């Protein structure tokens, strides 16, 4: 396969992960240029990683050799940059969240369709060995028919570690828009599309203090909810709760669990591409029940009898951003549908935004979009030799 030339727009913190991963693992992708709002940042990035060209975004988009552009700018300008990329005739891969409104999402996707271009978006963590193993466990019936699920991102705020945490508390951010895409995309890839949602939300503190350097001691005025407690119903009939918060100093709630007629599946953190996967089937629970004096002593749910399941393929690390870009490159070269595709992007974006609508109106939100579950990754593939 020929190498696909890639451009990077935005040289912030996340760009280092994308660039280093692509250069070390995905040899079919060739990063030939990078741009940033401040050209000095682009030059530093290019020098650090040996990227041939550091330039303005306009120059990058004018390069006829670049086929895919990865948009790593801040969420507030995603739509603006996405349209520029598409109007330049490039395939687009956008960091999450894809859009901050459904109108923006529709506009970008309609533009791409009119030009015959592909659009992909993070998160692609569901393509990793962790979630792909969970997909096989569910599809092969190890937990029977899924009945319900729980998804929980219980965290303290970004002001404890981020160098510039203010934007996390402004319009277009907050825990749902920041972290929700990981959990929602994982669940949709495993359980199928969502049919309706409901939510309560609140601002935990209207003013937050920054603890991290270099802005320690400064205050942040909070504009968006920092805690969401939501419920989802999937088209399959599965119901799930979702809790997303920047207001929890500690929690023992699981990241993701799915409960079926034949067992329970404990999934890894959807923010990563791998992790421990554990399962307990009903036979194990029934075998653990003690009969004494004719009375059943309930099974103790202390997880001691959970069985760990090995991942179905090897991957070099748990954080391999760029895998979605690689899948897109193969898709347009070989003429197939990519897995972080337009229908999935729009559906997850609508679901994510629906929680704010429900919390604001006090009503159940009925989804207007749907999507197919993305095709599973090829069994046993080598990360550097992705199958068609």
C-alpha cells in the first residue's frame, strides 16, 4: 500500500500523542506538514518530530499532496476549520467533540457529502483491543442478552493538573462534551444506536480555584454544568445510566459495566484502547450460593470470582491515537466504509448534546438519528498491518 500523506492543524498538547503514535506505529501514514495559530508552535513541533514543513493553515491546505488533515484545534473553532479543510478538497479527521451544535455537525457533513470526501472523528478508542474484545464477548453471547449498563466518569476538575484549564468550564466544554464521546461511542459500538435520553445536570461550584501551575491561585468562572446524571434507552431495548462529573474527589463506581441475562461484563476505561476485561457468568454465581438450613445465603459481589479475559489481539500500548486516521486511510484507498464514519459521528454528537436539552427542558429527548454499529476490527491483526 502507498503511504497516505497527512497534515496536522493545531500543535497543542494532544498533537504530540498523535504525531508520536503515527510516526512510531502507523507507517502507512506520512505526516508531511503541521500548522498552528502561532507559527512558532508549528516550527517547534516540526523540529521536534522531523516533520518536513511548518506553515500556516492556508499553506497546509494548499498542499496538493496532503490527502487527510487532522484537526486538533480547540473545540470552539472545530466547525470553522473543518469547513476549510473540506473546501480545500481534503479528507477530514477531527478531534472530539466533532461539533458543539447539531446545525454545525449537519453543515460539515453535508459539505463533505457534496464534495465526495470522508469525515472521521475521535474518539477511536473503541477500535482498540479492549473494546473489540468486549464486542466479541457480547456478540458471542457470553453474557446472554444485554439488559442494562452503567457508564461513569467520576473525576475531580481539570484545574488540578491542566496548565490552562479555563476552557473546560466555558461554553462548548464541561464533562459531557469533553469525556462523554468516549463513553457514548463505546456504548453505541457495543449495543447499537440510542433511541432516547433523559438527564439532570447542575453546576457544582460557580467559581473554581486553579491548583496547577503556572496559574495556581487564579479563579475560573464556571459557565457550564459540571455534573450530569443521565439515562439512555437503546433501540435494542437496553437501558443505561451515565454519570459525568468534575465534582467527585473520589468514587468507587465502575467506568463501564454491561449486565446480561447470563452474566456481567466489566469493561476497561473507554478513554484508552486497552485494559483489563473481566466477566462473571450466572453459573459461577449460582455455584457460589451456599445452602444452609434451607435458606439461600446471597452471593457476595466482591469481584473475587471474576474471570479476566485476554484481549483478542496484541497492541503496543493502551493509548494509540491515530488508529482512526489509519482506518480512514485504508477505507478511502480500498473503497470501503471507515469505522469512525459520518453516521456514527452525528449520532454520538446528537446523543451527547441531548443531555443538555433534556436537563434544560425537563423532558425526555427522542433521538432523530441512528447508525449501524461499526464493523469489528479484523481478528488478530497487527497494528502495523491493518487488514482491509
